[in-house]
C-alpha cells in the first residue's frame, strides 16, 4: 500500500513536530550548560529545522524503502516549463497575496495575536532579524522543505488513497495545521490548495516551490521596508487595508494567473503526448 495515507500523514507531521521540539530542548539544555541563550540564535533555529527535515526524509526512506531521489519529485523531463508558466505563477501569487492580506486582516480583527506570537514572527522573519536572514529562512528553507514534505510526500501518498479533490483538500488542511497557529491557517490552507493543484498539473514541485518562495518574499520585504502607500505596523494586530484599487486588481490577477497556468500546463502535456506517440512512418507502404 502506498505511503502515506491520511492517518500516516498526520503521524508523520506529529513526528516532525516532536523532532523539532526535541532538538529545540536539546539546544536549550546545551545553552544552559554553557550559560549562553542559544534558543535566541536564529541560525541555530534554522539549523534545527533543516536537521528535522533531513531526519524525516530518513524516516520516510526507511519506512518505504524508497531512495531519496524518488522522494524529491522536483522536476519531470516530459514537461518543458517555458516562461508562460513561470509568469502565470507570478501573476497568481501577486493576486492571491492581495486577497490573502485582507483575509489576514479579517482573522486578526476576530482573533488578535498575543504578544508572544508576535515576537516569534518578528524574530524569525520580521524586523528583529536581518532582511537577508529572514529571506534565507522564509524564501529558501521553508519553500524547499515544506513543499517536499507536504506536496512531494504527503500529497503524493494521499492521491493513491483518495480522490484527487479529497487528496488536495486533506493535504491543504494538514499544511495549514502544520503552522501550529490559527493566524496562518487560512492563508496556508488556500495556498496549499493552489500548490497541490500545480503539483498535480505538472508532476513537479518547482511551480509550488517558486510560488511559495515568491509569496514569502513579498511578505518579508513588506515587513522590513516601508513601501510607499503600503504601511506596515510594528503591532501585527493593527489592521491596515490595501488601497481599493489593489483589492479590485488582486482577484483579477489571481484568476488570470490560475487560468493561464492551467492552459499552459494542459498545452505542454498535449504537446508531449503528441511527440511521444507520433508515428515514425507508415508500415506496409513502399514507394
């Protein structure tokens, strides 16, 4: 039976969380022994994330008997990713970013974020860390590790056990829950739906990785720099709406980008099918 099903996917994420917590406790103990606040070191925090990811890959490889190459469906040779696909990813993410920023405002209005969670966000990717450090964490580590686990392993397993729609929905729910807070869940859930759809359309993680990285890049950049017309408050509970014209353009860009991605992916599949099965000649017809 193909691994993982839903129950195994939940356990896999619980195991990942336990590994992260265990390593974090170990770092804190070492820090206490040497009298250094190692838990405040963002570089060590990112190292913990990477080591946890590697350990999970080792577990999955041991559990399934599959080599790492089979666990990392980053590219597929039979689809030529041209500039139209990458541009459609960019349009989709920019449009969705506008929509999701207002969704984030709605969540904050209903459920304000405690100060302890604000501090965590600020230390990890906000102004309490350097811009380059935040980029490395949010634009490099997070997209690669999270997409490999959630789309490359979990979604791929769920597709073997459930219908395509349910596999997409369950994988998006798990992606949202993995963030371990209600403020990121709605955004992660919606992006999880989109990334899963892109993975199924192409058989590759690269569109999802690029989209994930671009979304985080925009968020981190707006947090660190004062972009004219788009103020960001130090207090994450302060609701600041987008300009009206941006809220109008956002859904339009998202719709165009998602539709365009589907058309490009469908065309690439059709062209590959024609090339692979194009007859070389007609047997039995001699001139």
